[in-house]
């Protein structure tokens, strides 16, 4: 049975969501106006290419009738259906257009959830992205390397690198790529993804916004908040010194730094898995999961080497 929201109810939810997003993106919007870069938060809007304005748009998800919305701009949004004075998501239209994406995301999430977390990568992907590069050629050249170029290279070279995430691995330098124990590709992403990976945890945000308006905005906002927290650890554990921005380094080259990284990585794994389950529930509610889940189960049996 559909959920029916009165105009006053859904209008209040629109306002509450907008206020939440405005608070979360205020710093980024101010810096964008001033033309100031930020090595931590810019990632959430440039790499993920989802603007604050799009994040601000509230969606109730499937099976929710918005009373009295027919006279609003929402009535003209893609994949929305006007029924009398009301508006509802046209799930059939959405699945016709985005069914393959729904299937891929379902397979990826189910396969990721089927695997134990591989912990202890210690964020070395960021170190691999600057390995043996000239100082002016690194991604965040404005910010100094905590240990200098030689010290940074030495840390990577005395650690085992086991990155399973293609979108991190593809940015490894030519000298660092052969040091990775794995060779992830875009084609085998479902076979490699595992829940301990910080980037896989941040990517839950990507999957929820790519499936808007099917996914309720509360889930999208929760995924954004988690991605932001993970990104902070990602850069605290990186070779860059971001103390000037208020980010205390997590020195993964030390025993103490490794212990802190592991503790926070383990907590993020649990939280990202909870979001994955919530997103799977959304997808399963609107599309028969049998075929997709079968493929995911097959992929899940291919343990990461």
C-alpha cells in the first residue's frame, strides 16, 4: 500500500532536508564563491559530481503519494506521475530508463556484503598516488608532504600494498602500480569490492545519488555524511600535512597511527554496510531481486585473491 503524505507533511520534510544539506555544504559553497580549493571536501563534489543543489532536492522514494503536489514544479520532474492533484514516482518509467544501473548496483552491494572486510590497508593508496613524483606534480601540490618526498616513498616501499578498489588503483603512479598485490579493473569491480575499503564506503553515496529519485533523500543525506567522515580519515592518513586546516595527521607509518586507522576503518565498515543494506531494501522493493542476487552470489564466491 502506498504511503500518503499531506501537503503540510511533505513540505515540512522538503524544508528540513534543505536545511540539513545547506548546513552540510555551507563551507563548500562559500569557498566556491571565493575560488578557494579544499583538499578534503572538494572531493565530495568534484569526484562525485553531485552538486549541492542536486543534493538539496528532496525525494520521498517509491510508493509515496504527495498530496496536492500537482501544482508544483515536482509535477514536471522526470519519472514523476501526476494523479489527480497528487504526484507519485513513476517506478516503471524509472526502471525502463535505469534498470541496468539498478541491476549493477544491486549486484555490487550484495557481493560486497557477502565478503569479510579486509582491514589494514592503512590508506596507502594515497601514498601510491605520489610515489616518486616531482613535488610540483602531486595531486595536492599546495600542501606539503609530512615526511618529504624521500620519506614518503620509503613508507610505501616498506609496506605491503593491497588495494582492491579500481578507482583508487587507477591513480597509482607508474612506479607504485606494480607494487599492488591486486590488479582490479572496472570490468571486475563486482568481484573485487570489499566492505573494509574506505573508497567503497564513500562510493555508497555515489550509488544512492545515481539512483535518485528512486532512493529517499534521507538515505542520500546519510550516505553523504558518512562519505564526508570517511574522506577526512582518508586524508588524515595520507602523506599530506593538512594541520593548517585543522586535520590532525594519522601517522600510519607508526604503530599508534596504524591502531587508530584500524579502529576507525572498522567502525566505517559497519556503518557503510548498514547503508548498503538500506539501499538494497529500496531496490528489492521495486524490482525482483532474484536474477541480480543470483549474479551477486556467483560474484561473491570469487573471493578477492
